C-alpha cells in the first residue's frame, strides 16, 4: 500500500521526500538491562502460568479437569476484557514526577509477588472451598499482573522513539524472558520435587516464595534504572472515546490484536501440555537411554539439577534445548529485522516454526531423538519472532500518533495485553477441556489409549492451527520496512519542532 494512502486526513505526504535525520534517543546498556529485568520478573509468574497452571490445578491442587477449564477460561477472559482496558486507560492518564508508567511498576511490585505465592499455595480446604480460593487468587493474580506488566510494556514505547534502539531494547528484554523461561521450564519441576521431598504441594510453595522475593527486587531495579522520554503535548490528550475510536480504525492494531491472541493460544497450549506428554506418552525407557549421557556429562562438571526421575529430567532437558536455541534466535532477530523489516521476518519464521510443531504428530513414543531435534529447530525459528511482537506493537503506537496526531501508548498496549490474556486463558482452558474429553484421569499411573492420544494431539496438531492462522494474518499488516522508516522520520521531525 502506498504511503500517501495512509497519511492523516487532509495531510499531504510526499513518499519520495528525503528522510530528515534527527537526534535519536540512545539508551545506555544499564538502562536496557534494567528495563529487561522487569520482564525477567514478570515471566517468573507468566511462564509458571503457561507451563504449570493446568497441571497445578489438576494434579497438585486437586481440581477436576472440567472445573479447572471453566475456572481458567472464565477468570482469564474477564481479566482480559475487563482489567486490561481499564488499566490501559488509567495508565495513559497517569501524571507524576516519575512519568506515566513507571509508578505502576513501583506500586505493584510487592503485591504481585505476594499474590503469586498465594495463587500457587494449596490450603487444606474442602473441594468447594478450593474452587473459591482458586477463583479469588487467580483473579487477583491476573489483575495485579495487568497493573504491572501493561504499564511495563507501554514503557518501551516512551523510553525511546528510535526504531533501531527499540529493536535493541526488545532484544535485551526477551533475552531476559528466555532466562526466566529457562529456569521455569527446565529446572522448576525437578526443584519442586526436591524441595518438597516428593510432596509437590509443599515444594511449589517453597519455590514460589523465592520467586516472589526475586521478582520484587527485579521490578524495583527496573523502576530505578529507566526514564520516560516521549511525553505527549497537553493538546494531544484525548478522551477514552477518542482513543477507542482511533483503535478500531487502526488496521495494523486489529491485526496485531488477532496475532497476539493466536500466538499465546499456541504458547499456552503446547507449553502447558508437554508435562502431560512426557508423563503419559513418551516411552520412559527410551527417554532414560537418551538423556543418561547428557545427565552424566552435566554431573561431571557439577551441574546436578535433575535428580533421579527420568520424566522430570527429560522434560527439563527437552525444554532446555528449545530455549537455548530460542535465545540464539533472539540474538539474531534485530539483524534480520533491521535488514528485511519486522513483518516479513515474523511471518516467515512463524510459519517455519509451526512445521516443527506439526512434526510431533508423526513421532512414536520411542522417537525421543526426533522429539528433541524438532523442539530445538522450533525454538530457533520461533526465537527470531519473539522480540518482534512487542516492537511491532510499539510501532503501531507510533502509527496511531502519525495518523491521528495523538499518542495513546498504554491503551494500544492494553489491547495487546487483552490478546495475551485471552490467548493464555483459551490455550490453558483448551488443555484441561481436551484432557477431559479424551478421558484423562489426574494422578493416574496408567491412562487410557484415548487419553494418551489426546496428550499427543495437544503438542502437535492443535497448537499448530493458531500459529498458521497468525502467519496468514501478517499478509494484511501494512507496516513494512519502508513504512517503518517513513513513520520514524516524520515523528522525529515533529518532536524536534516541539523542542
């Protein structure tokens, strides 16, 4: 689409005009690292939800799969469509000596840690009491997560207006995400079993206590090391009605909302299903033979993290391979995005990564090596997309300002958080719902062949569908490399005139 078609109403833009070079908002390594710690903290919570929420509710907390499914879906959708727009509107209208978004990080740091611990605790209540407790704690957790992570995400849109720096910031941020994900998905199950001496209820409470303390400290570091630089002029302030009207006329925003939802449906579905897959589908003897040389090699250099259980060790090492290569992909993401544009890199890599998810439908229980290889290749290609999602959403905020001469960063990010929460809720609810349909029995040593097939479908065909639809949506996303450059130049010129 031609740039002229996307200009603001009544505004003439010459697509062939020379790009004006303006001073950029360069960020120090300390600020980039400090900002990234906020996502490290948030993902200690988020990755636990993605990986263990369904398993916690069915096999540790003791809920029936159908009840867990209803709880996760209902509370999650209320949080997605209720909490996020409200927090976004409030954050955009916050004014303090610390800025719009940083105060939210400060005031939610401690409460978020406390409620995360409570949500993964297992009090000795009756079954109905457990359901009520789960509803209350999960609701509070999603409310506080929104109040913390939405302003944190929006902060990336006002730290700098430089697209290159924004790509770099996203790379720092998502390397931190991967480290949090690495801990949760690789070591947490083994540590929970060790800390609880076989009692997973006691073990997960001990682990969550430490995660709450570490996460709180990381969020405080983020608050003290970052600065908001893009401040809208008073005359650019708009009503909530105007902001919503702008959103629903913003085609790139609508596409990113759909894409975000679909991506997190898949992440929640496959991430939360692997623990069931390893416990009920993968052949234990083949898994033991495959991982023993790895475990012994790690032990010789002092890395004794996995204990004696081959399932938790195999699950951890499987996730480790994927995450390590995700990090490799993240480190290369900026280079590809700068050269080819975020949209094209995202779409191609998302499609390729989906092929390695689909491959799991072909593997018999003993094909452990192929399972690990597919996870590694999926991790690499998906890793290339990870920094791009949030950088593209920040670009959508710029696009909205370029079109409407008003900046509403938080409400644009809040809409994406709607997609994230809706995707997480739908994906996690689909896990427990499908397990119920296939006849899964929590904590049973032997599952029916139908239930075992269900765990296989949950890591292959079902999670591949949202990714494929998401890749297709990107064909309609208009902010390509050429338009990124034009929007950045126009906004720099506009802000320079204000100074």
